[in-house]
C-alpha cells in the first residue's frame, strides 16, 4: 500500500484550480480588512464588492480564463522581481508588461 505522501500530484499547476467560491471568499477576506476603517477605505470596499458581483455573473469558462491570466501575470512579476533584485518594482513591471503584450 502506497503512502499518501508518495502519490504524484495529478493537476496542472498552469490551470486554474480555484473555484468561484474560492475567489469570492478571498475577496470577502480583503473586504473585511478594508471594513476595519470603512470611512477611509470606502472606495476600496465598493471596488471589491463590484468585483465580487462581476465574478458571480461570469460563466466559469470566462472566469477561469481571466483569473488564469491574472495569476500568471502576478507570478511573472514575482519571478522577475526575484531575478532582478537590483531593479525597481516599476522596472520589473515594464519587463512583464512588454512580455505579456507579445503573447
């Protein structure tokens, strides 16, 4: 009998594994942090709530495609930032934007 720890991972890390509910819960968490100072963060709270509404209205195919691109973009930013520790964040952002435009 194989140990559970020895089982191979059976998912593609490049494909979105999150569900609508996972994304909504993450946005709920962000919204709750903003609500600690609701007067100062009202614009952010409204924006997060609008994002949640948009996600609820999206079909799963569109949601998957959009969030896959968002996550891949952020992963690329983090990767470039790690590679180019001597560059500013804005320089890394420019590299990633240029790279994404070519895709």
